[in-house]
């Protein structure tokens, strides 16, 4: 746990912790998270959302910056915090991009019946990206079996050109109605890249192997190390061999994102939290911010400790941009946990966007095909291509 010389920041952290303590101790895996606050902005289909009162259970998971706000605002200049704590995860990695502002930040509500956005279907006349697919052998990091991998290469990509990219967990096999990568992101990227709504980017869609919860739910940088030391090198090799293209994946953390649903969503957040110098744009659907993999002493409540302790107690803020979503009919405790994440991120003045989907189930396919285009556009605000 960090120690502050800034009394102001300490007071702010205590406010968040006090809310949690009022309903249970931090060591309790069933502490009720605070309800989500009021949105700071909206559009014609979104309104501010409220919180849930269901506590996250210790149960199994279901089917599946740009320039983060600088500090917390108004923080005294002499505030200093040590960096030798696992709770903090990793270095903040100051952003080199100007802050894109708060447009689209905050809490929003959508409600059933949901309507798929036109961007979620391949449009006539729009050039489609290329897909390279294979089965990856068991990894050295986890040694838990083979996994499917697919790489989306945008139309018109020139070999060797530096490109942003996203890593999508549970990216190949269908998850509650369709594949995150092949069915959701692939047509979305075809359309939105062509329209200039998001930058041209590569998608790395990857499934877990035999120990999904170990890979995704553990609050550590082990999965990140697998991505960096095994997955990305193999992606570069396979694309060269199978498509005769030299992928030049950017090293700029502002051009690197992570995506996932359920445990894959908390995994995406973990990648950014532990290594914001590598990944800053985080998109989660029904994220498992719950006590699935308790990892004492720093994360005794597993990923629930992100909102219980890590976010409110870590300073300066990490330069992350975070999208969250959960449904009113989500798994027991998942909506409440995401409410808690939104509350913690709001209190610490992060750039975040939280969609509460009334009538939606876990990773609801109808809901996500309505909100994903706006989520992706918001996530990539402020990015300037190399």
C-alpha cells in the first residue's frame, strides 16, 4: 500500500474506502461496491445510470489512455508515492499525447430491446481486411495446451508500416452469441476504419488454452508476459509466412489496446494496470472484477481489489482509458462489481465510460452489437496515427 505526503489525496482515497467499509471490510470478498455515479456526458440514446446492490460472489466466470487524466486534479505538487508495491502494478508511463477531454466520459444507460448498429455488419462496397488463422502450440508461460489465434489485417495495410493494434481475449470461439473477434470486431473495424471513425489497426484475436481462469482472472502480469514474449512474436512470424506481410506493431502505448468479456475483460484491465507503458486503451464487457482468483497479500479479493483498493490508493493515476459494461441480468454480482469499478474510476478522475444495459444478460450479444461502435470510437479518441 502506498503512503502519501499529500493529505488531500489521502482524504480522497479515504472517501472511497469509507464507502466500502460502511458495508463490509476490505478483506471480505462479498463487500458491496458503491453504485455508479451520474454521467458527465451523453448522447441521444444514453442517460446516466445508477448502481446495483448485489455483491460479487466467489463464483466461476461465465462464457466468456488516451492520455489518462493527469493525476487526480488539484493534487499538491509535493505529493510523492513509493513505487515498490505490487498493488500499484507498474509504472505510470506518462502520456505524450494531449488530454482528449471528457467528451463521452461517464455513466450511461441503454435498455432492451437492443438494436444492432449498422457498423456491426459488413457494408456493400467497403473493403474487407485480411484474416490469418492458426492453432498455437502450448505456451511456455502456462503450459496448458493449444489455443486458436486469428489476426485481422486492415484493408490496404502496407507491409512494414507502423500500426496500432488491439489484443482481444476469447477472440476466436463464440462467446454468448458470437465471436468477439471474428463476428464483432472484424466487421466493425472494416466499416469504421473505412469511415475514419477509428484508426486503421490490427486485431489480434486469441483464445485461452486449458486454464482460462488461471490465465485471465489472476491479478498479475503473467498473462501480459505471455502476450509480449510468445504471442506477439508468433503473430509476426505467422503473418510473414502466411500473408507475406511484415507487421510493424507500434511500441507506443497509446496505440495498444486490450479487449475482453467476463474474465477476459478483467484480464484486459490487468494488462493495462500492470503495464501502462505498454497498453492504455482497455475495453471490457461484463468484466469479472470479482474474487475469482484471490492472490494475497496484494489482491486477497482477486480482481475485486481493483475497485476496493488499487484504484483509490494508487497515485499518480495510471494513463488508462477504460470502457466498462454490465447488464441488469448479468451473472450474480457482476453488475455490482462493475458499478464499483465505475465509482472508483470516477472518484480518481480517470477517463472511463460505463454502459449499464438494462435487460441485458452476461456479455449480451444484442446489447454489445448496439454499443460497441460508440465504445470503440470513444476508446480511440485523441489517438494520432504514426
